[in-house]
C-alpha cells in the first residue's frame, strides 16, 4: 500500500514553514527532517512521530497511538498515529510541534 498522499501534503504544509526542513522518501513512505534529523513521516495511512524517550510513554497513552513497529521491533521514542487521531489540522500540528521540539533539542548533524 502506498503512503497517504493527502496526509503527506498536510504535513508538508506545516513543515514548509520551518527553517532547515527537508523531505526524503524512506521506508516505503516519506520522511520529514529538521536540521538533518528525522522528525515525522508518513507510512501507509499513519503519521510517524519522533517523540523522544521522555515523551514516549505519554504519547502511547493517547487514543489512536501505537508503538512504531513496522519490522517486528518497536523503535522506542517513535510512535504511529492512526488516521482517527489526525482528523483536524490542530491535532496534526500538535504532533508535529512535539516532534520538532524533541528534534530541536538534539545536537546538530555534521
């Protein structure tokens, strides 16, 4: 199944406002990087969000959120948000803000 182009377009509109943002095809979907660090992505119909280790457990307690596991091994610090959790642009922006806050705390890529 290809990734959700409509969701990718919504993410693209939000990420386009950020400096040092880039888009890259990856893992059968599309990833959005900030300063060279993977931030959010779209895989199938899911939004993939890098929440970091401190935001991980809290994010998993939210409705429509599950572990990011597409290979049989969950990636700690990353979550998948089902389409039901992305119905409004405000909710999408909130997830992207959480991811960009974490990624902005990382050391610059060299």
